[in-house]
C-alpha cells in the first residue's frame, strides 16, 4: 500500500490546501468589509494503520478545517457619521432582518443575529440599518428616569414626532446690585437722587410714569421663558432702589419689576421688595403689587402665579435667588453685575439629528436645543463565540455550541468609529505563497507516485 498510500496522502494534501486557498481568497475579498472576521485554516493529520509504535507507522493523510478569528479585533478608524459606531473589546451588536413590508411599514423576522459591522444609518422610517441590511436593536429608555424598559431589546426606531413643549417653572436668577445705582437721575453726589422717582409712586408702574421710572431704575437683564403651549415670552427685569439704610429700622431696599410687554395702562409690574443688610446679603423679601408670593430663607425668591407679557400668560413662574445669588455689594459702575437668568422650559422642537454617545445610548436632537436619550444599545457576548454560525453580511447566529447571548456585558461602544476587517492583505499573500508551494509539492508527489507505478508495471511485463 506504500505507493497507493502516498497517492492518497498527496490527494488529501491537495484537498486541504484547496480549502486553505478558499479561505485565503475569501479573506482577501473581504479585506475592506466592515466588521469582517477572517477565517484561518487549521491542518490535522489522520494516522494510517500500522504497528503499535511509531517506528512501524507512516505519516498518513491530512484534512483542513476553518478556524474562527472572532476574538481578533480589527483596526478602528474615525468617521464623520454620527450613527456609526465600533466596539472596543468583546461583544456584538444585536440585529435582525426585515421580513416584509405591510401597508408601507417594515415588519421584522423572529431571528436574532449578531455583528461587529457598526455602519448604521437612519432610514426613512427612522430605523438604524447597516449596509448589509441588518436593523439595530436596543432597550427603550424611560423618558423620565432614563432607565431601560424591559429585558428584551427591540428594533430601534426614532420617529419624526416633535418633542412637546415644556413650560418654564423656575428662573434661576443671579445678580449683584450696586449700593448706589447709576440712574439717569443720579447727580453723582446726593444718593437720594438715585432712588426711585417719587412721581412713579408705589406698586405697578403706569404707562404715563414709564419715563420717570426708566430714568430712576437700572436694568436687571432679560431672558425668554415659555408658557404651557411653548409660546415664547420675553422677560425684561429692572430694579429701582426705594430706600437707603438710615442706621436704624430702615435697610437698603430695592423693588424688582418686570415689563408688561406693551400693556395699555401698566408698563411695569411690581414683583416685590428686597432688603439687604450692611454686608450686602438679602434679609427680607416682600411680594409686590402684581400678586404672587415671596419665599424667605432657603430657596429665596418670588413666585408669580399669573405672569402676562404681551398678551401671553404663564402660570406659577418662580424667580429663584437660592444660595444668596442676589446681593448688594458696592460697584463703582453703579450697574447690576454678574447678571445671569437661567430659565427651565423650552418650546416644541422638530427632530434634527440622531447620534450615539460614549455610553452606547442613541440620542435624539431637536430644533429647540434639547437632546433626549431614547435607546440603550446592548452588546452580546458568548461563552464560545468561535462556535457562532457565520451568515451573510459579516454577521453571526447563535448555536448550541456558542451558547445563548449575554446582554449584560461586553466592551465599550465608540461613537463615530468603525471597526475594519481583521484580514490583512500582506498576511494573506504570505499564506498564499506557502499554500501554493504546498499544493505544488503535493501534486509533484502524485506525479512521482504515478511514475513509480508505471515502473512497477513495466517490471511485470
């Protein structure tokens, strides 16, 4: 059986090298495929019959099997697409395929697949789909808590539904009022001329008295707030000093005003009075003529139950001076300094973009400068990922050998990145040279064995 065994071994070598060549060609073909995992080739020997020790045995045949490289990460490159992502470390994106389109809407297959190809983009229905046609899955996030909802990922869909408006409830206010305001009326020496003009009187400022009011008050800044349906309201604040500390019962006292936005009779609302001690810290707040309430102590501020500006009304708006953010320290310019008005609330907004952040959350951005995390992207890991079944599109399916997917771990998701193929052309060409030489050598053995058989047959003749 020596010559026939040699032919058999050489033929098995030809078949094994052909398998290696097939893997090499596939790796080279997919050297630019996003998230592709190359297949290497492993050769194993089959021992032919013979004696009980190696001296009585011969080499036998060989066979080739494919070896997965799922754990070998490809290079990661930066891209300019907000929804592209890569995985640094272990894990796979959880995806599925479309099964049909019913009444213009896509339906999905029950099968779940796993991929490292993160070139996802938003389609016309709001789904995130990669170039191989796989749809990304994730956990929906609760809009109030930001926590994931449920244990099973769903196909991610970010629809074009507008973000509803949110009414302003609090304006965090910070400012320092000067000890002597540099009003138009102030003559530069007599501090009483810097006080509110007596012609204005107490309470709300009438339209007829607006000029005197402006000449005897200073600006306190402005901002935009929103009412319950998202209508914008421009809030303009002014302050007028109404009393100087006389060293006795009277403290430095200011009145806060808000513009009515063009009311026919009232030009400025009297929000309330603020007293300061000798150190420039607030002591007492008193609600003014416009209505509302004053909060003294922790969380100092004014709450206005019904604020109407330019015909638009907002309810329960608090101007907060918490943590002593309103002070009266001497200022040579005589103007309100360090002024900051930071309101909450926003108008309704249209969806303008979708991105992925560093924690693997899908973020929806709206035209009102608001952002909302809408999905958490899980990563699937396996006990034996080398036993995953390869499917089209650089994806895999779970098998009994790989075990079920674990969605609680994995590596880190990198936004605006892509993982390239882990097949290197230079390495594959090196393998190709060795494979070609081995194939030629095996074919030479077949030729030599055939010549030896001819010689044996010629001996018989």
